[in-house]
C-alpha cells in the first residue's frame, strides 16, 4: 500500500505527463528493425485477471527491474483469463523455464525469494544483501481457490499479441512512470491486451532520455519526437483505435474542448465524480 501511495504521489506531483523516447541502440536489446528478435535476459509474469493480481504482478516487476537493473532486458506482464483462475507464474528465457508457479510452489513468493531464483539464473555470483536471507515464508491469497493440477494456463512464450512495449531510460529513473502506464493500460484493456513488456534502456550504451510505447512493433509514442511524455488517455485512445475501434473509453475520450463547453453544474458534477475540490 505504501508503494502504491508513493507511486500516486510521484505521478501526481509531476504534473501532466509528457512522454519522450529514443531509439534503442543497446546491443543487449532488440535490433531496431527486428521485431522477431527477443532480449536475451527476459522474464514473464502471468497472472489471473479474475483474482485481480495485476497490481501484485506490476509490483513484482518493479522489484525485479530495480534489483536487476543491469541484468534484465525485459519483463512481460501477461493477463490470464482462463477458468478456473488462480494463475500466477513467472517464467524465464522466453517462457522455457518456470521460475515460480503458485500452484506448485505453494503460494505467492516473497520478493526476496523470487529475486534469489532470478539471481541464480542470470547472475549466479551476485550478492543480494538482505535479500539473500533464508528466513522466508510464502504468502498466498486466502480468498482465491487453488486451480486443479490439470489446469491449463496460457503459454507465456515470447509476447502474446496484442502486446505493448514500453521502453524507458534507467538513467532517468523512469521505471515507476513506465510501470504506472502499464497498470493503466492493463486495467483499461483487461479483455483486449494480452501482454505488456517493460524494457529498460541503459545509457550510455543506449541513447539517454528514452521513453517509447509500441503496439506489436508499431511506434505509438516517442518522447524524443513528441518532446514530452504521453498522457495515459492519449495512449489509451491510440490503442482503442487499433485493437477495439468501437470501444467507448468514457472520460478518457473527453477532449479539452469538451471540458471548456461544460456549464458550471456539469463541471461541478465532474469534479465530485473524480474527488477534485
């Protein structure tokens, strides 16, 4: 909860978001025009949408990308909508190796448990400090039933499409911004998006100031070109137009001109709805 409050304060205090990106040039990342290539050190986190584990998954992704900022090339969040649910699986190497599975490991991992397993795979000599403690106890959600052993989950190989990639500059410390946008998109398009991938861009190998958003390889936003970060509703509208053209986004479809045309009563109702005085 503290992390979520801090995330809200960071995004709120920064004013209107203005996105910018730079072309990925790191040799560890995708080749610029090779959509089929994948980063060498990648993880995926597949989570049950019915259990509302998206925020848990996004938090885990932030923890891993912070600890392994120089080692991980990407983490992909994959919503699983299959019945009976209860899926929480972390995979490595394009889905070829299971790092953690809630139903076989007996619950959710503590962050340090997951970090230890990831460290053993990608940086065996790495000292994790207090996260190397062996005093761990797996935590689980008591309200959600375990899926039966025969439960089939979505194969988390590569990046199920529609896939959104968010590439962010690590030197600029834009992980929280990228993760927040990830949660916004996965919440709004919980039935349409099949994965969102966070990709760190590390200066000086890569050009600094990178913040890019792509859909299935199509560039939607580049901070370097637009000279600002995108507002979430701008990205949502672009995604809607491409993956669900008839979708009504509600207030995210409202333009500034629409706000200016409202009378005082309508403006007051809108402020009350969003809790703005």
